[in-house]
C-alpha cells in the first residue's frame, strides 16, 4: 500500500503484522492497517492523519524499483507507449533495459495476450529489472535476452520495437528482419547530435517511413485552496523521441 501523509511524505509499504513504519510526522504499527480498505484515513502516533492508498505503477517505479541506470520519465513513457500503438496482444522488442521502467510500462500495455522481448547486454541490469517486474507482477509478460539488439535478434513477427541505446542506427538493419511491415520503431535519445545521426541514417536506408521527432516538456502546478500556480521546478528536457514505421521489404 501507499501510506500518504502529504506530497513529500508518502511511502510504499508492504503490510506485515508486527512491523512499524515511521515518518517525521509520527509512526504507525501495521497491525492497525491490516484489513483496512484502500482510501481509508488512519492516524499516526502524533495524531496526524495519513491515507491508505492503492499504489499506482508510477508509485512502484519511483518508490519501490531499484535503480541501476538513468530512467525514462513518465512524461515520455506514456507518449512512447501511445505513439508505438502498443495494445493487448502486441509483441514488442525492447533494446536496452536498464532499470526496467519502460519494460514495466510496455508489459502493462501488452496484457497476457502479448509479450515483451527485452534485450540487454548487462546481466546485472537484467537481474535488477526482473526483480522490479516481480514487484508489480509483470514478470511473466517479459522474456529477457542477454544479447546485443544491434547484432542479434531471435524474435520475429514483432509489432513494435523501442530502443534506449546510444547508437540505435546500428540496430536498425538487424531489427528490420524481425519487424512486421508497418511496425512502429521508437528511439529515445538524450542529445540532438544522436537524433541527427539517426535521422540521416534512416533517410539513407530506405527501410522506414513516417519519420518524426518529439520532445515532451511537463509543468506541474501547486494546488491549494484559492492558490494555484506553476511549481518553481519543472521536468524540462529529458530526451528526444524519434518515431518511424517499417516498410515492406
């Protein structure tokens, strides 16, 4: 559950009898929460109120997942999943797993009918990503390949490929053999120099069409009674999203 006191004080907690959770606003024994329905209000030892909430996938990702790499932020993840047209039953290749944020989002979208084939050359990252997926119950929808997506792909009839690697242009010829005609391909890149190199490669290759590039900026607002204003800090540039579709060969 998510024990929510306020925006800065929310904790992902596994409810176990006999355990105690402490915050700077007070503590609570989890015996008092067993059987409590989501959405209920409980009191900490100081009398401060806290809410018992059902954790969202984002709660798990930011408060429960172990991190071993930089991650793709929700503002980009949601757009990538929609742009890639991932749906229940989709077969998706992911190139570059990292911590598994993107893996979890794709796995949530493909449902039990689809599958994610996650390629990652670092076995330690695979182990961490698998542990994170188990936390949210999505591990059965993902098969990890400890291989380099740039040189070896063993899965075929793929509906979409999403790459989070520094040199995606080196993976396109290999991926082309695995993708269905009209399959979507998306690459997430941190610098415009990489985007330029990828775009030039794609335009010269003749393998893809409908080439587009996006950058998503997100500004959150502080909301209180009779006072609403933009937050001082915002999530600005995180990366570029390059989209394309596979042509029939």
